[in-house]
C-alpha cells in the first residue's frame, strides 16, 4: 500500500480542494487545444482514409479527393453553426444529451448518451492507433506491436487525466499549436515551392501504380455513387469532436457560452483549412495510398507489390521538407504523433462529464458521479480507458478497421440533437410570448440554422449507415444498444430501490419497545470486557452474554473465569452439535426475535483490530461471518466493539499520512458550516 | 454459490453431528489398512530403490539386495517394538510430538512436529508418484504427464478425506487386503514354480547387462560402504508410516492402546515378509534396474541402451503370472497402483491430527484446530494437499528424486521420540515409588526396549544423513527449519497477543460515563429512519444525526425533508472541502472523543443489505469504508443498522438451504445445555 500510495501521488499529484474548482476554468486559448484537439487531429487520418477509399477506383479516383474535402467542409460549416446555437441555449455542459432529454424525451436523451459514450471510446482508440501508426514512421521497431503500444499510450493518458483538467490544458496547448502551425507551414511552403519557386515536388509514391477493384474503376453508375458515399463517410471522421465543446461549456471562463461559441467557430475554420490544405497538396504532389485490408494495392516502379505505407502527412512532410529543411520533417511527424495522442484527451474530458451527468440522473452507478482525488471524474476516466484499451487490443490498433465503427454514433447524436433544438426554438416561440420582436427574430433565425443542421446531419447519417453498416458500423450500433439497455436497467433498479425505501407508513417511525442486548463471548479478556462494559453503558432492557459450546473444555474454563471475575450478567451456553458457531448463534437471536417481535435485539460483537495483513490468518474470523449473517435479520442492531491490538497503530499511521489536508497544508482545520 | 454447494455436498457428503464421532472409531481390521497402508505400500517402491542404488555397482551389486532387506527388517523389528511401548504410554494420539514435548522439552516436541509435518507431505508426494509410475505400465499415455496426473490423484484423495475417517476406512480396506494377498500369492506361486515345479522363470530384464559407476563396481573399501549405506537408506523408506499408528490411537476401538499395539505388530510382520519375499524373488528371477537419473544404465541383448523401465513388482508379476495366469498380472498391477494412492491416505489421517494438536497448543493458526463439516480436520487436509501437489509438480512426480528428501524426517522424530521414552520410564521408576515389583519390572523392560530403539534409530539417522544429505536430504532439512521457525513465531505472536489482552487492571472494567450517539445520514428514507428509531431506542445520553456536505444541493434538500418529516433530533452538517465522506466524519468523531474522553461514542451506520453481487456496484460502499476506519478508534462502538432490501431474501434462502440440521433431519431442534 505504501508503494501504491507513493506511485499514486507521483502520477496523480496532490489532491485539490472543492473551491479549487474555480481555478481550473479555461481561457479560450487553452480551451481550444483541450477540447478541439480531437477535431483538429483528425486531419492527420481523415485524408488517409479518403485516399485509401478512393484507391479502390485506381489512380483516377484520387482526383476526387478535394471534392470530397469540400463536401466534408460544407457539413463542418453546418454542424459548427448548429452547435453555436446549442452552446448558447444549454450552457450547463449536458450537450446533446441535455438537449434531447429536455426537448424530445429521456429516451432520446439516452439514445444520444449511448451513442456518445461509445464514440468517446472509439475516439480514444482511433486517435491513439493513428498516433502509433505515425510514430512507426520514425520508430520502425513498433511494427507488429501496435496494439500493445497503443494500450500503453492510453494508460499514460489516463494517468495524466487523473491529475485534473487544468494541468492537462497547459500541458496540451503547446503541441496542439505546434501541430497547427506545422501543417500550415508545410502547406504554405509546399505550395510556394511548387507554384512560386517552380520546384517539381513529387511524393515518394507519386510514380507507383494503383490497382483498384474492377467494380469501381469505371467511376460510373451505382458503383461510383457507392464509392463516393463510402469516401465521404470516412472523411466525416473530421467532424467528430465538435460536440466536445458543447459538453465542455462549464469549463470555459465567463462569459462561458460566448467563449465556447467563438472557440467552436475557430475550431471549424482551422480544421477545414488544414484538411483542404493537406488534400490539395497531396493531390498536387501525387500522393498515393492503398487499402491494407486488401481491396486495392500499390505496385512500385520495379513491379513489386508494396507492403507498407507511410501516412499522407508523413509523405507530404518528406516531400516538402526533407530536401529543403530537414528539421521540418521531424517536427511535422512528432507534432502529428503527439496531437493524435492528445486528441484522445478530448474524450477523457468529455466522457467522464457525460458519465457523471448520467450517474446523477440514475442511469449509471452512482459512484461515477463522485469526484475523485483530483477534481476529475476518476471513475469515468478509468472506465473509458478500459474500453479503449480493449478496442485497440482487439483490433490491433488498425485505424482502417476502427474507422468503420466510428462516426455513426456522432451523427446519430447530431441528428437527434438538431431535432431537439428545432423543438426548443419552436417551444420558446410558442410559450414565451413576452419576448421582444428582436429576441423572437433571433429565435427564428436559430431555428432556421438548426433546421439546416437537422437536414444536413440527417442526410449524412443515412449515407454513413448505408455505406458503412456491413463494414463495421453494425458493431458500434450493437455496442450502443447494449449500453442503452444497461442504462435503462440501472435506472429501473434505482427507481425500484427508491420506491422500496420511501417513507410511506407510520410503522417506519415505530420505536422498538425494549432492547435485548446479547454479547457474543468466546473468551474472557480485554476485548470481551470492553464489550461487556459498552453493552452495560447502553443500559438495555435485557442483557445477556452467550457462548457457543464448540469445545466443552473451553466452555468449562470460561464458566469458572466468569465466576472468578464476578461478572454480574447471565452467561448463556448455546449447544452446537455441529461444532460451528454461526448457525446456533443465529438461531438463538432468531428465537429472541420471534418471542419478542416488537423489541430490538442488539448484538455486541467483540472484534480484534490488527495491523498486518497476515494477522488475519492467525485470528478467527468468526465475528465477520456472524456479522454478515446477522445483516439479513430485520430488527437486529449489530454493534461491533473493536479492540485495537498494538499492531493496529501501523494502519492508523498510514491513514494519517494519506489524509488530503496533510498533503497540502498541515495546519488546515475544518470548521462545520453550521 | 449454488453450484459450489451442490458440488461440495456430492464430494464431501452430509455433515456429521459431534456425537457421531464415537461411531467413527475403527476396529483393528479396518485400522490396519487405514493407518498401515503407507508402510505396506512402500514395498512397492523400496525394492526398486534398493536395486536402483545397487545397480551403480553393476550386475554383481544385485546380490546384496536381500542382505540389505534383512538389515531393513531388523530396523523394522526395533522400531515396531519401540512404538508398542509408546502407544501404551501415550494413547492420546499426540505420538512422537507428545512424547518429546512431555519428556524432553517443547522445543524438541516442535523439532519432531516439524520433521513429521514435512514427512507427511513427502509421504503423499512419494506414494502418489510411485502409484502413477505403476499406472504408466498399464496406461502408457500418462508418460510425460506424471506431475499433473499425480496432482489430480492428490486432489481426488483430498475430496475423499474431507468426507471423514470412517467411510475412508471401509473404502480403503478392500484394496489394501487385495494388495497384501496378491503379493503373497505372487511370491508363493513364483517360488513354487521355480523350486517345486522346476520352471525356469526369468525376469524380462534378466538377460540385460548393467553398466554401473566404475567407482563402485569393485565393491570394495570405502566406495562399497558408501554404496551399501545409500542402499540401506533408500530401503528404510519401508519404515515410514509406522509412527502413523501411534498418532492414530484415539481412532481405535477400546481397548485403544492394546488394539493399536497389536495392529503395529501385524503391520511390522506383514511389511517385512512382503519386502523380503519381493527381494528374494527378484534376486532369483534376475530382475535388473537402473538409475534413470543417469548414474547407471542397462544394455539390452541387442546392445541398445534401455530408455524406460518397469517397476520391480511389475516385472515380477509379468514373470510369474503372464504365461500361467494372466488375470493375476493385471490384478497385481492394479492393486499396487491403488495401494500406493491409498498410502497417501495415511498422511491424510496423520497430518490433520498433528496439525490440530499443534494449533491447539498455539503453534499453528487456530483455525486448523476447528473440525470441519465432516468431523475431519478439513483445514489440515487442504494444507497437506497443497504442499504435496506443489512437490509432485516441482519434481515432476519422480520417485527417485523425491526419495532423497524422504525418510530423514521420520528418523529424526524416531530418535528424538526414543530419547523421550527413555526419560519417561526413568522418571516413572524414580518418582512413582508406590508401584509394585511386577509393574516396575515391566517399566524396566520397556526402558531397555526403547534404549535399543534409541541406539538403532540413531545409527540409522546418522547413516541416512551421511549418505543422503547432498542428494536432497538438505532440502527436507531446510523445509523443517522453515516450519520450525514459523511455528515458534506463531506461538510468540499468540503469546504476545494473549498478554496484551489479559485482564490486569481495574480500568478494564471502567464503565463509560455517558453515551454520545451519532447517526450517519446521507438521505432520508426507510434505512435512515430505522437507524434513527434504533438509536432512540437505546436512549443515549446525547443523540445527533450528521451529514457530510459533499453536494450542497443534496444537503439542502435533506434539511428541508428533515423539517418536513419533523424529526426531533439535531442534524449536524459537516463541511467536506475535498468532497469525501470518510475523513471529515472520522474527524468529527475524534473531536467528540477528545472533548469527552470518559464517554463512549456509538456511531449508527445505516446499511443496505442486497442479495445479488452486482448490486454492490450500484450502491455506495461508503458505510463499509467508514466502519473500517472507525474500528481503529478506541472508545467507539460501531452499530450497523442493516436494512434488508427485498433482493436480500435470496441470500437468506440460500443459507437456510445449507443449514446442516436441515440436511440431516428437518425436524431437529437444538436445546441449550444450561
């Protein structure tokens, strides 16, 4: 335990006071990297997935990449505009879940929540997997160990997040900005070299031949539409993470909603610029990708089939920087790698907040609502980490495989949420007639924006479902259904327990008429004597000591001691034909109960308190077994009389050392509020 | 748990009442197979080990086998005679441990106990390993899985022994007698065929050439003495198990001592006859063995080195029966196999009794003294099984390897015990002067016998130590030392705890002057109300309810409810800047304690009692944590107020089903003795 505590303190840091929550609020310049790194980082893999899908049509497919990019950018515009309405209308951080619950029904809220929970897990899995893929370009030794490496990275991220939000923010800002600047520089410098300096920049794969699927190579008819839909769906991965800001509004500085909306707009603009920049540069330099799951392949200039491939960003960085400014190449790769790991952090911010809200509403175990040592929702963080680790291990951290499960959840919640926002404005317009004309015009304007959002995201959702279902989206849908059923079951359980526990009859307040005190005895020593003295101090109506006659010699000796010590309470001996303590004792208590149904029975159990784990093997645990059994008997009060052996001081000291106030400020005291 | 209980009942059988103990006493005809199967079964491997050791001297070594046999028989005679004195003088079943403790010192008793405990474990390991070796002759598929097979056999034996002594006795009698009769028949029929019918019986290995170690082949000088000493030491394995009867005296029918002494004499006679019969027959038919660990090897008639070998009993059975009465061969092998597994049973009878005696005296955890479901010392049985399973897995069930660790412990306890018996008679002769002349003559006679025993076993112990130490006996000695140190440490711990707990000052009986009752509240519902009503019923001097202010909204709501319900006890709100419950609450209690050091604090903790394991995830375990911490604070009485949720009925039902009385006789009731 000592080691564990020390390790925990190094990894997690000191505990924080409740009032320190205010200090962890984020300015825009920090909130952007914290909440937007997911959306921004997806430009590191969205272009790859677009080109990989287009490769099924052979070399001519790649020409469509920037058109797909424009389509994705359009959807991004719609989504960002829609969510700017949401952060103004619902600044509490409930996001889509709150919107759907308030405006549609709790059931829809739960659908959104299930979708988001699953997608948060996928965000972590996809981002970290892509980060490992990029890292491989620099550390070839990782090849073959992607799953394990990704799991280790997730574990490290988990520890960082358990440290709390603010430190994460500062910590993550630098690499996020570095990534943005690097991509911008790369695109600008690449374009400059091509179009201004006239360099003939060719990607390493520019001269390779792509062999696609004959079904798509014609680029006509249904096959063409199907391929474009698939490509577009994969490209929409760039849109995930937008909702993270709407869930993170409470972490923004005042004015929270305005700051969040501004950050959202910045995020949209930056993400789209970067995506388009990369796609156009890839197009110009002739980057070629192929589907490593086998639907297409590359043939190099010697006629050999290519086995491995470098990511689009990696190829571009090599093309643009390697001969002109070598450090630029390394900076670009390192930044990409780090931003992807940090993107997972968005989920580490969003998932626990959502989990906590769901726990508060009774859809998840209540302990997820408890704040942990570092003001972070530790239980949620750990749950998310476990889910993501399972995913990267199961899919061996393959981005192309994981991306098929991704996005569908996000667009389900986008669509449901936009429907909810439409209702929200409609209701406001109908019910709140006191609002001025200007205000009402603003509401109508918002409703139009969310209407466009609903149509846009709804169409995209249908495209995604149609094009991705058999490729893996069904797995995500199954996971969402499981989460949904689990949450409704938990809610039902809590409701039934609450009903059961509700004060509803005068008998709940009936006072037991008399108290029968029973002291469990096995020997006559200090613990027993303490139990006797404590029992006497409570002045029960009846008081007796009982010993279960397991060994006649022991019983005989005790009876003698009892007389010697002149103890003035009766000692009852309970026969035990099976030489066990629990059942005869339980029977005795049950008899007292049934003979005096209106009385209370208080059982005093002397217990040894030891300090070392091994001491438990040496001392009888009968007391624990008896206590466990007595718990199931109504009308029985179980009073433990602990006797602290000297060795117990060790444990007490250990607890004192871990007292949070001692960590921070040894002189601090707590004053009761009342 | 349901399945576990059902499986347990099938394997272990119904529970037995204490008074049924009398019924499990054994008549001689049953006691012999139960307690003597170890000594009898060793004739299945002792000849093998004698011949294997002699093979180091080449073919000429085998001629010495029957001379070694006579030496072993002589030692057997001495040991049996000595132990007949012991069972008369100490009929309580403490055996060597009791003799050494009473006559020498508790330290010597503990030395004996350590030696015996280790040797019991080795008995199980060696017997079962040899049994598996014999089984292999019939089931070649076991080859290569000896360790695992042996472990499974031990597990089965464990289950049988957990069923209780009597059933084991009846169950084990048939195969033991079958083995004795089979060996006798084999020897008699073999001798008859050779010397009466004039058949030329040759063992399968009779024509093979033995290649020994050049060091020994001369059979002269020091090498000869060393080899004979090693052979003799291995042969002494036939002597283990004799002391089992002296530990098992209480299981015999009246007159216990006389019956035990008679059984001991029978055992000695039968074992020696069988050993000599096998050795002579092996000599006559030319059985050859070699050391599979590499110190000697066999070359067959084609000049090939032999890889595997059949046990001596296996070879003899084939030679004598295979051509004349084939079923005889199979019966002999099966009986040998079974008797060896059953031999392990001797240890399963002896070890738990010894462990229980040691536990009673405070050298082992007290729970080893508790009788289990089936009147058997379940904990001891399980401990023995675990030790033996570890051994067979570590040594891959190789008898030749395990035999090196064996025997040394038995002869340590033989020697110490004989010394003790010498002292016993001397003391009797010195102190009890009232005894008649006849009686005193008997005592003197006994002293002479034990004197011979002391010299005999002491010499054998020296031979064993000298010849086996580097071959493995040192491991056994280390194990004994570890057991010895462990037992003295446990004794010291118990003694120090007992001193600590002793009633020795009037303050132990001081009555707390007042009772401060504190009710832990987190919500206002039936469990809380029950806690309030129970607390009121105990009529404490002061009564307050406390809530830790983790969430201000919840606290606010509770305050309102408190007023609504019109509860007439004060509700104190405790600030919690770190949003945790335990520490602020502990501090509050500590403050009450330090302000009123002569008073008692009674903390009432409402607890939910649930029936399903998964419900624990859904309900806060704060109560458990608080209770654990309060245990370390003196002067605090911890009163759990259990509230049984409806689901808890499941658990209650399950317990009722397992109540031992219901198993046996549903109508039985228990009447207190006093």
